C-alpha cells in the first residue's frame, strides 16, 4: 500500500446511504428483467405459445390399420422439425368431434362413425417456420396412408408473422426496460457525481487525476452491475422456476422449468450480466461527464 | 220305321215263314199269292233303294263324324295348350304380384329411411352452421378447429352420400316397381286375351261336341236303320224266293188236285179233328185276341195280310200252357217269331206257340193238356203277345174255331 487512500468503491465510502438505496433498486429491477429475460429465452417470444397451439393433422385413409398408423406416427415424430406426433384412432376422432359438435350425437345412431383416424403433429418452437412446416407437410403428403394434410397453410404465414411481431414487441419492451435502466443509471450517476463534486475536487487538488477517478468509478459500477444483474437474474429465474412448478399451464407458454438449467440459458444470463455491467459502466462515465460539464 | 209297320211286317214274315219253313200248306188262290208276291217284290225294291240311300247317308254321317272328331281333337289340343298357357300366365302373375308386394314394401321402407336421413342431414347442417357461427371447438387451438371443420365436412359428405345412396336405391326400386307394374298389366291383359280365346275355344268345342253327338246319334240311327233294313231285305229276299217256290209248288199241286176234291174238305174237318183229341183242347193262357186269323186288310199301309194264326195279348211273363196232349216237336228260335215251340198232337195236328221268353219243356218231351211249356217275355208296358197257330194236315186253321178264346 502506498499510503494513499484507494479509489475503489470511493462512492460507497463517500455516499453510502443513497448508494444502498440505488443498489437495492437495481437489484429488484434486475430481478424483474431477469425474470423477463428467462421467460423470453425459454418461450422464444410467443413461439412456444404458437407451437403449442399450432398442429399439423395428417388425416389417414379409412382402411389404414391402427398398428400401421402408430408406426407411421413414430416415423413422423423422428422428423427434425417435429416435436411430437400422436395417433388418434377413428373412435377417438369421433369422440373429439362430438365434443366439438355435441348436437350430432343422436343423429348418427345408425350411420356409424364416418371419420378416419389421424396423426397430430406439433412442431418444435424453434422450428416453427414456413420452410419447416412445408418440409413436414410435403413429407406427409408423400405417404400413401395419408389421405389429407391439414396444416392451416392459408393462415400459417399470417400466424408466423404475428408471432414474429409479438416476439419483437416482447424483446422491444425488454430492451426498452434495459435502456431505461441505462438512462436512470446515468442520471443517478450524474446526481451522485454532482453531489460528490467537492470531494472529487479535493482529490484533484491533491493530485488524483480526474480520468483515473472516473475510470475507477466506472469499473466499480461495472462490477456492481454485473453482480447485481447476475444475482437479480438468478432470483428472477428462481421465481420463474417456482412459478412454472406452481402453475403448470405456464409451461405451454414459457417452457419447461428444466430448460432454466440448460447451458445456453446460463450463457444467456452471463451475457445479460455482462451487458448490464457495460451499461452500468457507461452510465457511470456519462454521469461523471455530465456532472463535470455543468448543469444540464 | 213305325211300330205298326214293324208289326205288319212281322205278321207277314211269320205267315210266310210258317208257310215256307215248317208246313207246306194248301195253296189259297194262286192269283192272290202272285199279286202279293209282286207287291212284296215292289216293296223289296223300294227297301233296297232306301237301303242305298241310308248307306249313303251313313257314309256321309261317318265322314262328318270323322271331320267333327278331328275338329274336336284339334280343339281339345288347342284348349289344353290354352289351359297350360293360362296356368303359366297365372303362375307368372302370382310371382309378379309377390315381387310387386316386396318392391312396394322396400320402396316404403326406403322412403322412410330417406326421410329420416334427410332430416338428419338437415339437422347436421344446422349444427355445422351454428358451429361455424359460434366457433365450435377451442378458439385457442386453430388447428384443432380446422380439423373439426374438416371432419364436419366429412361427416356431412357421408350423410349426403347416405342420402344419395338411399335416393338412388329408392329410385331403382321405384323403377323396378314401375317395371313390375307394367309387366303385371301386360300379363293381365295377355291373360284376359288368352282367357277370351280359351272361352271361345271352349264354346267352339262344346258346339262341336254337340254337333258330333248329333252326328253320332244320326249315325247310330242310320246304322240301326241300315241293319234293320238289310235284315229285312235278307229275310224278304229269302221269303220272296221261298214264296216263289211255294207258288210253283201250289201250282203243281193244284194241277194234281184238280182230279179229286178231298183236300178242299180238310179245312172244314180240321176243327173237329182237334176237338176229338184225347182230353180235348184248352186255351194256352187267358188273354185278348189282338190279331185275327185269315186275310186282314191294313188300312194304314193299304196292304192285305194273311194271318196263319192269332195273337193273344196277355200280362207280361204269363205262363203258356199246351192246348192239348202231345209231344214237343220243336223248340227253338225262328226269325221274326223269337222262341217258337211246336207240339205234335198226332194225326197231322200241330199247335205252334211263338214269341216265348223261355221254354219249360224239351224237344221230344210228352206234354198233356194244360202243361206249362213256357212263358211270355217281360215288357215295360206290362203286356206281351203270344202267337198261336193250329195246323191240321199241313193247313193252318182258325184257333178260335177249335179253342174257346176271348175275342
């Protein structure tokens, strides 16, 4: 030690109470952002929601035996874009149909079941694109057992467009909140720099370069930002995990809780934390600069 | 030929037969016999002409009968075919009626099924429409809704196909029904037509049968007549030839008898000779004389007949007794007299009993006065006739002059 006081965490030493408040506020904010980030990561925006609602129906020919139909369903499930494929025999199809149109039940007492069996396919959320749907549909149409493929092709582009738009909106909101964090952080940094201007002038008179001071303050802000983002995201992830466990229906919209532990999720969280650190540092520098340049 | 004519001919024949076959008689006036002979020859010729005519008529009747029988046979065959055809048509009508009933029932059932199917389809369409309007199914699952709409289309198509199938089946059945009705109508018309033809054939057959019966009756009548004529002609020819011989014989005798007149006295003595028979004479039965002895004139036919005996009418089956003691000289059938019995009383005296039914004595058997020798035949009228002739020395005498008989 040179005997000179350390400039690390100078703000923490000079203005502790407001900084504690700011830190708590930022942590809570990162909790929310982390929750939103993880939700968006897991759900892919609204893609998971859409992929859960969107199915492709391969209507089989009436004469296809159940065993062959089930074998076909297994083969179709092996296609890369397909998340799941389930065979429904004619009886099940008839029951589903009657649930949708209960008034028809007594009308076909003698006529029997006119419906064939079918295979219902769901697409992976990340593969829910026009190209992948076309791939699956063309593969199904080449199968002789398949009478007709119902892929909602008329409405699919519109649906995908709406999904993309919704995803952009979600990410946009997220980005706006992140940007808001930056702006608020900058204002807070400036206000603190103004409040501590006398102290910083004193230090400058004693030979501490202003640039070094600004750098060290930015570095401390980055470290605290990284840590707060990581902690907040972890807390938000925990809350999401608990929410998904408590409310299983959310899985259809967001995804499985186990996906939270995937490396890509961790990487995304790390990246987010780094981003938060950078924004925190930038906010510190910009606040310093704004304070030095005088009142705005 | 009338009954009177037959009786006259019988009497004539009897006289001639008794004259020719059994007893050579003393000739009456030769001129009368010659005249009778000429008459008989004329009658014979007339009968022969009648015979020819009757034979021709019979031939014609036979030809007609053959033709009529042929026609009846042909009509019978046609009637048989007609009946067979009618039977086939009846069976066909029966089968067609059964098919018609089945088709009508099927059409009724199909109409009911069609109505039900149409109602179901309409209700399904209403349900489908309501589903489209209200968005049946989960609106958060558009794919599921698309599938359900597709299935609804399949459902409606299946229902519509069901209705169309029933409609087609109903139309086919209705067409079949219509065809069957046409067939039934055609068959009924054919049946009526064939029945009319059959009735016509039947009436023609009946008419032909009646005609055939008439022809057969005519034929039988002609045959009988012809047979009778031929028999009479044969007898008459025989008689005529014998009479001719007798005439010649009488002429010969007359020439011989011109020398003495003992023979002329014989008829006057004959009744006394019969009366002198041992035990006398009695009537053969109780009855009424219906034909007298001697020359009799028949006003109906304008002929003169010479009877050699008498005919006594008595109840049918009455017993005939011998008029006196003697021996049966002959018992047998003689043409024109039926069963004839002759009793020889001795001394050239004979009694002849004709038209008997039975003989109760045999030839050569001795009989006494009153011995039952036979009986008269039965008759629907309850009356029969006995021919009685008495002969003395080959000459017939009037039986009433020797035997007390009711006149």
